[in-house]
C-alpha cells in the first residue's frame, strides 16, 4: 500500500530562474495545473484572483514576485533597477489588503534592496535567496505550530476548521491543517469537520482535497450546518488560521470565522487560532483597524451546480472576504513560539523584523 501523498512545498509555489510557478488553486480539485508567471504583474494577478491564496502563501508569492521583478529589471542601470523593483513591490503589496504576511514579506524584500544600493546583479541574487528562505521559514513555522498545538488536543479530537489553512495556504504543511496533521500523526482517530466556506468554497475545494490526499478522515458540511454539528457533539475543537492578528489578539480570518467563534462559545468548545508570528501585526492595536477586503458581488451571485446564475444578476450582494473575531472568543493562539493565552497584548510574539 502506498502512503498518502501530501502537498509538497515546491508543488505549492516555487521560484525558478526566470519564473514563479504555482499550483493554480482556482482549478482545484478537478485539475492540478501549474501556473507559470514569467513577469511580476502576472504574480499580482495570481494573488488577486486567488490562484495562490492564504496569508503565508501570498507573502511567499509577494517575496518571489519582487525577486522576479529584480531578475528581469535592467542590471546595467542602478536607478532604473531600483525604480522597477519598487514599482513591483508597491503593486504586489497592494494586491490584497487583509493578510499582513503579504506586506511583511514585500517590505522585507524592499529593505534588502535598500541595503544594496547600486548593485543590481548582487541584489537580484540576494532577493531570490531571501524569497526561498521566507518560503522555507514559513513551512518550518507551521511544523512548530503543529507540534505546540498537540498540548491542546486530547485523544479522539473532532476538529472543525474553516476555509483552507493547509499546505496550499502556507506554502507547505499548513497552520490549522498543520495542527490536524500533527494530531493525526499522534492519533489516527482524529476527524475533521470541513465547512464548505462560501462563496469561494476553499473548504470543499481545497481543504477536503488536502485531507483526502493525507488520508485524514473528514466530513464536508455546508456553512449553515455548523451550529447543528456542534450541538450534536461532532466538534471538540475549532481550529482556524488567520490573515492578521491585531496587537490585542483580535483575529481577522475568512468570512464566517466570527460566527463559528460565537457558536463555539455557546457550546463550550475551545476556539483555537493557529498562525505564524508573521501574521501578528503589532502596529494595528485592535481588529477595528484591520482592512477587510471587499470582493465582487459576482462571487456571491455565483453559479448553481447546473451552471445557472444563483441570483438575478441585478441583485445587490455584499462580499466581505474576512471578518474579525474578538480576542475574548479566542481560547488560545498558537504560533511557532508556543501556545499564547489572554491577555494577548502581553503574550503574543512580535514578527521578526517588526519595530520594537
Ligand atoms: O481568501 P483566502 O482564501 O486567501 O483566505 C484565506 C484564509 O482566510 C485563511 O484562513 C488564512 O489566510 C490563513 S492561511 C494559513
């Protein structure tokens, strides 16, 4: 019998000599197609339309996009090189507003450019190395998060997650799904409840696909079934990722997370957030300051299974991609540094490179 095949980091995203290649997440689960971006604007576009998505993974894509811009910028003119890389960095940084990992990674790359004035060739090489290092580091952080979170789960855990915080979302291993993977390695009886995650179905398209490849038992539900599942005893823990964690522990994550947190509190189920320190934003004091991406109403009006519109095209639709769960509903935040408990103002780590 062959072991189930997980998703390897270089399959999620990689920087080659002249391109950024990624598994196109818009095509999953029906097709596994590699998207090859040969110019930085294509990386911006891939981030915007969620071909690559999830906070740490778009940070990695942003860093690789800056490296790609540097590889293709003129190397015989220091000023033109710096201007082109700065243009790419600004566009990549602005591709999506909520996940702070994107700004963190692009800003780290911009600081590297500033540290090597007038040396395009060497700077381009340093940016490529740094992008690959950011990728490796994010995967290592996920593994550490999984190991720390084991202390929070007993045997036979029944974990409800939301959206996709797996290998696809982090560049390998996963945060919330990293916790699931670590739990499953220690206790194969672990089960996962997977809400489909409307409107873009990251739960059903991506999380169920990843868990299937890992051979981890899971049950797909519609988002509207979450309360009944909790009431019926199918859930022992809710474990989710995050796009940005404010200094006070308020957590921005995929729309619907806040609702799950309220339900979890009502049912006495611990709500656990798994995220690397690169998702912590010490510069944003509370969740009220986190910018929430508003996407096209077309994603909500969508299509029914037989390809017809799910709503009249003239119907007004709201589509905030994320919501904010107040820190008071979060039992623990797990980063690569360990398990953090309230008050989060004091217990949360600062991301590497953040001003003191
Ligand atoms: O819009 P998406 O698919 O990028 O949203 C992703 C999420 O909300 C994830 O839960 C979050 O980025 C954490 S990924 C480890």
